């Protein structure tokens, strides 16, 4: 998944098709195999934010693994979050205690 943020513009329906080639070139520099990868249709989303400003990380009782609520900081913390999610998926103990980030804190 690749994306771009436009904080200078209000949230608008649709997507920015002219950015697809720019994102493809950037991704290809990091992972050359992506230069020929098919592109999925564009998608526009909103920033996810929690009432206490902390992200949500963990497993739901249903088995769903979740990592959301970064309020625009996802790109900055993605490497660390990826490691934590990998550890949780592999049923290993992450380097950090994720219990404060569980969704249970809201009920």
C-alpha cells in the first residue's frame, strides 16, 4: 500500500490519479519488483484517531490483528509497528508492552 497525504486540502471524495506514477517511481526505488506490479484502484481514507490519542495495537477476540489510530503518524512509526505486528502474528513477545494500546481500554 502506498499513499500520500494532502493536509493543505480538505478531504474530498475520489483520489489523485496523477500521483500514481510518482508513487510507483518512489516505490520502485525501494523495491524494483514493484515497477511492474499491477496497481489497484485508488482509495481515499481519513486519518484514524482515538479519543485518548494513542494508537490501537493488538488482537481482537475474533482473531483480527489490528494496528490503527495513528492520526497521521503512521508513516513515522510504521517500521516499529511492523515489527510488533510481526511478533504478534508469530505469537512472539514484542519488544514493547502493547497492553496499553488494546481496544479494551475503551470499555
